[in-house]
C-alpha cells in the first residue's frame, strides 16, 4: 500500500542479530525505522520465526517510544502471505496478483497487520561485519 506514515529509513535484515542491531541503534538515536526481511524470506525463515525474532526488539522499541515497523517479505506467494497473517507477523509485503493482494489486504486490515504491495528501498545489512555501525551511519545520513 502507499506510504501512510512519514518516510523512515528501511533496513533489510538477515537474522536476529541484524534485527536487534537496527532496533537498538534506532532506539539509542531516537530514530523511527522500518525492518524488512530479505526478499521472499517467508519461504526460508517462515512467519513463526520472524514473529518470534521481532517480538522482543519491537517491545524494546515501544518501551523507548520509538516507532519501528517490521515486514516479512512473502514475494508473490499468496499462501505464504496467508500463513504470515495467521501467525500473525507485524507486517507483510506481498507483490503478487492484485486480486489476491486485495483479499490479503482486507484480512490484514481486520487483524491490525500492516500490509504493503511494494518493497521499499532499503539498506541491506547482508555481509555487514558491524550492523549497528552500518545502521548508525545510515541514520546519520538520513
């Protein structure tokens, strides 16, 4: 869906360490951020893993008063997006057929799950030896 909140820096994460680095660094700097799983990560990580991996970091962000969004990328796989909504994860990216997107968006809305049909531009943390430093640098440049 279209941006509904002010633009915030987005980071593609590849594991729990990346998630913690993004959230904890953003909280320390008082910056709102968006976490994105790797493209199509729902097929490999699964919604249950993602939901658990973001749960504690998102709770820390809420306690610090820092807005953080977290999205599991389901690519064009409607079944995986549905599984993510059943979990539920905080947010879903689905880039498949518009008819399926409309139905999934309605379900997401009813459940209070953020839903997007596009993948925002993001800073990919793949291969970063110090993800917290990469997040600090990106947020300083924003």
